[in-house]
């Protein structure tokens, strides 16, 4: 499976879970403040570290790619 798709799915589920926990605390625990801000930030930083290390160390991630082919001449002329 494509590494980019896996990272998007991980990010969606991870942040969705943080949001769910926050809303759960607000609604069912009757706490207006919800999840403490430090836990939200820790969760987001943790996700960022996972995504960053995956993008840095994974061989399937393409940083740049050189295009091979005929070079275009400027101005372009009809043959």
C-alpha cells in the first residue's frame, strides 16, 4: 500500500480519536473544558514525530525526481 495513503489514514484516525476523547469528556463527564490542552499538544506532536520520521526514513517516499526526455527548445517552433 502507498505510504502516503497510510499516513493520511493514520493522521485522520489519530486526530479523530483526540477529538472524540475531548468531546466524550465534555459530554459524558460533564466537564466543560474537555481534554487538557497539554494532552492535545502531546498527541499532535507525537503524530508529527511519527509522520516526520516515516517520511524521512521510508525508501518509498520521493523527494524529487528528475524527468528524463527530450529537452524543449525555447521558443517552441512547429516542424
